C-alpha cells in the first residue's frame, strides 16, 4: 500500500503571515488538495482565486502577480484560501479543485469556458482559454481544466481543476 508522508503541521492552509512559520517549499495535502508554502515577493497583493507565477529572478518559492504573463514560466499555484498581501507567507494550491477568475473580454458574443477547456494564465492573475478570437487569451503554460462553463463576463468565477508545475 502506497502512502504519502508529510510533516505534522498545525498551521491552517488559510493562514497568511508576515513571518515564515515553516520552510518555504514545504508541501502538504489537505482535503485532497496539494499545497506549497510560498512567499509573495511582488509589489501587489494576490487576491483569492488568482493564479501566480514564480517571481522573476527570485530564489526559492517566491511568487508575484504581474500585469503581463511570461509564457516561459509555468504557473506556480492558485491563491485558494486567503489573500496574500505584499511580503507575506502562506499556502498556495498546487493541485486540486478550486475556482478561477475568468479573463475573457470577447466583444463579439458569448464565449463558454466549456468550449475552451484548457486553462492558461492571463494578465493580473486571471485565467483564460488558449484561444478566444478577439478576447483576452491565455499565453502561459497550460495548468488546468475548466470544470464548469462560464459566460463572457470578465471577472466571473468558475470551477477548475489545477495541476501547477511551476
């Protein structure tokens, strides 16, 4: 029988702190979701359900929310439980079911996410399909699949499954 050995951690995966409580990069599984302990090294807060990439030039498990997406950097995780203010530590979702913020701004008609099941990072931590006509398109590496449809409403949240490799 296979098992996963993880450290005994008493801190909630919803906790965001100004000082580290465990070693950066520590992984844990809670309720079937895999989390990684990380640091917000960016100049902006990372709100709930935004996707984040590893901070450019940063060492270890540091991330940032940027207005542009680097297509050569894989998504590091999703802010699943609590907002990370600037220069704080907490748990990012690496693998499991969560919600995402839709980025499509197609003005030619509705775009259902079910039509574009592969998810990619878009600007400002939002999520979009790999193609979207005149709308915003995701350009980062694929990191998940849509579990529910979403209308053409920028900022709408939807169900998704993520498997972040960054």
